[in-house]
C-alpha cells in the first residue's frame, strides 16, 4: 500500500472514451444482442441493422424491432446489451501509460457515470484492477450521483486528505471538468480522434473547459510529472 503524502499525486480517470473507446463497447453489445436474436428468433443480421442505425443516430433497438417485424422482447434485448461481458481491451498505448503511472508516487482512481453492472463489466474486461483498487472506483449508480454533482469528486478527495495534487483526466466537456475545476484539481482532456460518442465543445464557460488538452493518452505522465 502506497504511503500517501502531500507529494503524492492523485490521478483520477473517466472511463468511457478516456481509457478505451466507448464505440467498442457499443459494437460488442450489438454482437451480444445479435447472438441472442439468432437463438431466440432465428433471425440473422441484427448486428448490421443496429450498427447502421447507430451510425445514422437512430435508435438501434427500434430499427431491430422494425426489421424483425414480430413480437420481440425488446426489454430483454436491452438488458442483454447492458449486462453482457464486453469484448473490449485497453490499447497498447493506454496500457503502457498506466504501467508508467503505476510506478510513480501516485494513486490511480476512477470516477464514471453509468449502471453498476455495465461499468463493472467494462472494468473487469479491461483488467483495470491491475492499476486501480476497487475502493478507489466510484460509479454513479452505486453512489446515487452523477458527475454533474460534486459527490463523486468529494468521495475521492476525502480518501486522501494528505494529498495536495489532484488530477482529473476525461473527455466529456459537458460534465467531466466542472467540479474538478471548482475544486482546483488539474483537469486534462483527451482530444476526440473522431470516434467519441459524445462530441467535444470547448466554447463553454471556463469551469466546463479543461485546463489542458492533449491529443494522445501517452502525454499524461509528461504533463503530471514534468
């Protein structure tokens, strides 16, 4: 266990579109639904129907129900999507960067919005327990508050009263940076490479904008330990 001092850096990550690309989870979920639709309704092609609807910014489940044109249990298919164990992985760059950070005088933490089972399955699939202790993971459904509220950030801050340097690394300019900025943490945004689910807007007020924008995850240690 790391002895946290005033010099220890508390590095807090968002999950989706920060540590991995959320579109990978989406497509993994469509494959899980596709397998269930084949088994339950003897229907082929669900994955492609859902993918095309997603790319057209339409509801994939509505598109699937229309294509099957039958009495399907859409609620059960949505649960299959949300609860499946996703086929996702950290990129080599992200993995090497986390390896680097884990070797420093730092504590790695996670704050993420979402359903408990969905986010826990992502965390397991990405093997994030190699870097982040479970006690340092905060999921909105589990605490009853999303990142638009201060609670998740306070939970992390109160765990490390000795620490003076907190960092939040995220991607969503609508909600990732407001409270960390208010709490005088250093906020770092991973710039969208065109694959993000939520598009970034940097024309908002100062509190919603990140202090630092980087184009690649591997830049994180250079910013924090420069």
